C-alpha cells in the first residue's frame, strides 16, 4: 500500500533531544526515525516531490510540523521512560509498595518513614511471586529507594521507603523536545538550535 519514497526532514536543525546519558543519546536516532516514520505513513496526504541524486530520480515526502508534534507526543510517552533509572517492573513494584505503605501508615497512624514491611508483606499485597519480588527489590535497594534493616541473626529483612512521592508510576518523564511553536518562532527569527 505504501510506496518506497524517501523522507526529508528540513526541520532537523531546529530539533533538540536530551543527551544526559548514553541511553538518551541512543534514543535520539529513534526519535528522528519516529518523525520519519510518521511522515512516511502520511505520504498519500503529501505532495510527492522528486530530486536527482547521483543521476537517479528519487521520490520523497517532506516532514511537516504536524509530524514533529505527533512524534513529540509519542516520544514523551514511549522514549521518556529511558530517563527513568528504574527498570519498568521495578518502577511498578515501587509504586505498589508506595501505595501499600500509605495504606499501612494510615491504618496504623504512622508516618511513611516508620512503616516497615517484609517481602512477604509485599507478596501478599500485590500477588507477585517471591522470585519477582527478590529480583526487582534488589534494584530498589541498590538505588536507595528502600532502606534495609536486618532482622534477628540476619534471617529476616525488613524495609522502609526512603523517598517521598518519587515512585509514582503515573508520573511522566518528559524529554526536553523542541515544541512545534518554538520551531515556528525559530523559523520566523532565522535561528536554529
């Protein structure tokens, strides 16, 4: 159904993408590919242009500002998680623990920092297997989202949350992408990123 056309992004000089770590630098190519894929999918709503490259006529479509806007929304939703230091299952576990601790704290009239719990408490609350809890709680310990207390003779560990609200899974991670309105202003003023 789709034709084999090239995609030209004349707005690439106006685009920004965070480069705070290796993962986000790798995701930059995915972001540019996402913009191109959107433009490619809308090829029948675009003028197909032609140019000569090395003696061959190449058909292409150009990226529109609407394509960039769609890509920005998708990238924030999909690629934005690369800014999270936790693996997705660990983030889900942390969010579930946070909800559990709030409930226990409310029931027992304790501040969140004084609610201690075990892996068994977590298993019973969220229904994960012991293997899942052990695997993902380790990352929460290493990144200091949880405080660990050794039990008698080191046999039983108990935990407490070591943060305030940061594990809320509904919290979105926004990439610092150039909004379309900003691109329009840069084009008008003749500047680029």
